[in-house]
C-alpha cells in the first residue's frame, strides 16, 4: 500500500504539477484574486484505483479531459461546481460529481473551503469490472453513469462510508503493508460499490438457481484464503454481483462476503485450538484477513471471546 504526501508547494505552478502527477494533467486558474497555495494532497494507491484527499485552499477553476481514467469527487467541505452533460452540477457533502474518461470537463468553481475525497479508476479496468459486477446487462460505464451521485442513503451511502474508511489510512499508509492481495481486494470492493451505486437499474433480474450458489459455496470452502472479490464470485456463479447477492440472501440468508468470512473464521478457530504455536497474526494472514485487528473483531463477534482466549 503506497501513499503520497508532499511538502507544501512554493507556488501555484508547483501545486498544479503535484496534483497532475497524482491525478491528471489540467489547466488551473485562480478565481477572484491571488493567494498563496495551501494545497492538501494525500493519496492511497490501490493499483487501478487511487483514493486521495485534495484541497487547494483558494477559489480555482480547472479544465481537464481525464485521459484513460474516471474521476469521482466527493466534497467533504465547501462545494464543487462543474458542467455536466445536461447543465451545471453543484456537489456538496453528501453528493459526488462523476467525470468520464477521455471527456473534456470543466470544474468552473472549486471553492476555497472545498476539500474532496477523489477516487480515480483506470478506465479499461473499471469497464471490465462493470461486465462482472453488472453481468449480462453490459451497461456501458461511459454512457450509463450519472453526472452526480447521491451519497445520503442506500448504496451511495454505503460506498461513501467505504471510501471514508480507506481515507483514514491516508495518515497511516503502511497499515496493510505493501500487499498486492489486499490492494486487489480493496480495489475490487471500491469498484463494485461504485458501480452498484452509479448504475442502480443494471444487473437486476432473476436470482441464480441453488446450483449456481452451490458452485460459489464449494469454491469458497475449497480456497477460503484466496483474495476473493465480489466480481470473481459472480463469475463463478455465471451472473452479476447484484444477482449473486440476492441469491445468497434468498438461499443462505447472508451476503457472499458474510458467508466467506464465516468460512474463514471456522478455519481460523480450528487452527487456534489445534496449534498453540501460531500467533493471532499468523492465523489472520493464513485465512485472508487484511489485519490481525480486523480478524480479532470478527472473531469476537462470532464466538464471543478474543482469539487469544480460544487457546484456554
């Protein structure tokens, strides 16, 4: 897991270059008078997904065409004004502005008080994920996404909470270590959450039959430590992520992820009781948990005691 946190830029040209290096080339203009830059820029690199915290500390105007990537900006404070396909778009906290890949865009006013969580997706990767997450609908991401997402409730709120939880690690980028498996899982979760929130009418339809659910269940039991993503489980079932989730709820009473965590906890519990030489961290890593603390919290919820107490 990698993060970027630079020193304060000396001038606006340097501030613009630093943001361009992390996100996109752009044309930056000050609005309403000069002011020294007070740039906020921290990023977390998940491979095909970049999550960052960005603020300029001044009123600015930005023109960009987002080459090869989608950008979603979630204001934490202030407001963000831009031009969408059907007219002006203003996003405030609880909303997000969506910018399409390779499409000229204008942020007409990024106000001085505005800081955003910016999520950048590699366009080719996101479009491939959309085929897995949204299934046979084959919704074109470029044309199917709205100009703005409502993050106040439902899937939008869930996605906002996921991005917010990742953003807390901008101050502690080594929490997960430089682990490609964890980055892959997190990137997949960010993409699936965004696609399900941004394309709410896609991927719906009849839930998969029990035999399709059984295929997924069998593979989860065969290899629970694998860094499963929602898209990979849906591929095994031959359906979309949404349909798979509905099928698991109907036939098993829980989501695919909840089922997988249950299998991992069973294996971990057996290891803890069988081999006292294993540490809690060893067991967590063996069964696919991203950290010992997350494993311990899940274990306590399932068994009512801490993992260390299982040995007694």
